[in-house]
C-alpha cells in the first residue's frame, strides 16, 4: 500500500473564495485521483490527475471550477474555486501505487462553505 | 458505461449474526471488484477485492463471491461484531477503464450488541 496525507484535514471557508487541497504520497504512484463525497453519499470521481499534463475531468466537473496540478509522481493539488455552500463536502485523493488495480484513499479534507 | 447497484442501503444485525451485501454491475467486461469499509469520519479502507478469474475469496470473517454470468458479487461477513458497523461500498473496474472505479451507493451496516 502507500501512506497518503492530505492538507488541510478540514476547513471552513466563505463563499466566493478558493481553497487548495494537497495530497502527498510517500512513494511514487502510477495514478492519482480526486473524489468528492457529499454527506451520506457515495464517492464521485472528479478527475484523474495526470503527471506533467492536464487532468482528465469526469462529466459534470470542469477545470475552471476544480483546477488540478500534479507536478510529480508523489504530489497533487485540487483547488475548489469560487466556492458556494453546495461545494461543502469531503474531498479525497486516491492512488494506485503499482501496476495492479488496487486503489487507496487519503484521509480526506472536510470542507464547509458558509 | 458501467453502472453498479448495491443493496440493501441499510442493514441491521445482531452481534454474531452474518451480514450479506449484494452488488450488480452492468458491464460484462469489468474485471476487478473491490470492497471498501468507511467508518464515520474516516477514509474508505479496502477490505477485500476479487478479480474476474476467481469465483470466491476469503479473509478471516470476510468473503466475497463473484458470479460473472449473473454479473453480481456479494460481501459476506460472518460472526459480526460491533466494530463491523460502518458504511460499505462495492465498486467495479471496467476493462480498459484507466483504473477508474465505479462505486455503488453504499450500505450502512449496524451491528447491535
């Protein structure tokens, strides 16, 4: 497996502002993903963070709202831009460490937008 | 695209009983099926997974079965304990899916002492 950390663990933000969430892994990983989990709901994939190139976004998510960076094989950021209360959620990164499919999740960032 | 349905949405059992959660998937080419356990306020944790070339896999009190013909897979927990209380998610990985898992809606399991 991999040791995954996220910063911040939680935050309370004002509407209209932006928050950048960091995901750090203790080893190089093949793939990194960003998910959103709204209260009491399942996991929804936002995008695949591609190393050295633009992220691949899922239907309903756009780069202007959720810009993603992945400068190397151990680190990625997700920014939630121009936030509204509807963005209140848990944001999780996940990684696939090797050639197999096994995917592991970071501890999540709990975001509340007022 | 792939769609995963999970049942039941809530499950309540007495300690020591068995619990079964079922998932169905739509894409017959899906080839990997993990199960995650998420305790309140925690990250989803992988508890068991199965690949399409295997019909059953067991790890202590947890087992997963896969029926490729019927396109369904199930999680079985025996001798349940209060610490098994959590939300459980099944997922499927479509073939050629770039490791993008498709998750079920989740099952909230409550084990009562």
